[in-house]
C-alpha cells in the first residue's frame, strides 16, 4: 500500500490443514465365522496437529462387486468391536476393514485397511437357515435396545446376506417351489418362507428405528437404502407390507438428510 507517508506492505502465511497420518489399524482375531465371531479393530499411532481426532470404520467384501459399508461413523472411539459379514468363497472369505481418521477441522485421512477372513457358517437345511435368521434378528433388536443403532443395522444387513449365501448354494427354484412360493411371492408364501417374510418385516422395523438414532448423513442414507434393498431382494419373501415399508423408509431418510 502506498500513500503520502510512504509505502507499506503486509504478508500473511497460510498453511494447509493436513489430514491425520502415520497410523495403522490392527485386527483381533485374524479369522472367524461371519455374523458370529466378535472381531476387534484398533486404530493406532495416528498423529495430527489439530486434535481431537475421530474415527470411522467400514467393511468391504473383497471382490469386484464389494462396496464399503459403514460399521461405525466418526466418533472419538479409536476402535470397533462387532461381527462382520462373510466374504466370497472365491476370495477365501476375505473382507477388508478400513479406518478413516478426521481432525477437529474436518480433514480426513486416506483409508487404512486390513484384511481378515470371515466365512459364512454352513447351514445344512432351510429350517436351520430360518432359525439362524431369527437369532440374528433377535441380536439386532437387542443391540438397538442397548443403544447400538449402527450395530443393529449391521446385523440386519448381515442376516440378509447370510440368507442370500444359503440360497445361492441351493437349487433355488426347487427350494421356493417346496414352500409354495413360486407364482405367489411374499403375499402367498407358506411354510418357512412365510416365517422369513415376517422376519423381513421386522428387519425393516429395526432398521427404521435405528436410523432415527443415527446422525443424518449421506452415509446413513446409503446404508439404509442398501439394507432395505437386501431385505426386499427375495420376491418370495417380500410381503406386500414390506414392499410398501421399504421404499417409504428410504424416502423418509433422504428427506431427513435434505433438512440438515
């Protein structure tokens, strides 16, 4: 700046906010049974000039179609404990868990990943598969009551994936025909399929209740949409009520996100 009194200058140095770095993620144990073994993951040695730090954990089935699914949103806890979905047989049951770390100004680290083995249990019969689904649904409801909405949604998603894995190993149309489902769909399901249709309605109810207890974000919307799609993925077991509730749940979650 220049005026009658002379020339003056001022300089300001601005430093970019760097994302947290230098850390890793550890897993205990290294292998287990999907939706049964409790895995533990710990983020260690992350450094940043702008604490406090928060941590988010995601899981992804190893393979070309695997997509990251949130296990735990950003929180001060540098660890996650819980069950995991199963990996693909062709990948040896491998799943990839990642941690992202965020500083107080919002800078987020690149994901740090670790691979573990999570194999689906061997379900020998349709009755066993139905009972296993009921047990997982009970776990989801218990997690919700205990104040773990994200855990509840993760368990519901895992229950759906376990059923899909079981049916992929069966002669699917013969299985559905034995239950009187072919041609009738969820509205006319009988036998074990009728039980699972009721279970899927409960899954949507748990997901809807859990979603209202999680901070609204695009990550939540994606998670709810994916879970609803999994619940409704089997036309034999998707009742008329579930077919209405699923899209409504997604729409409501998107609307809630638009208000934030």
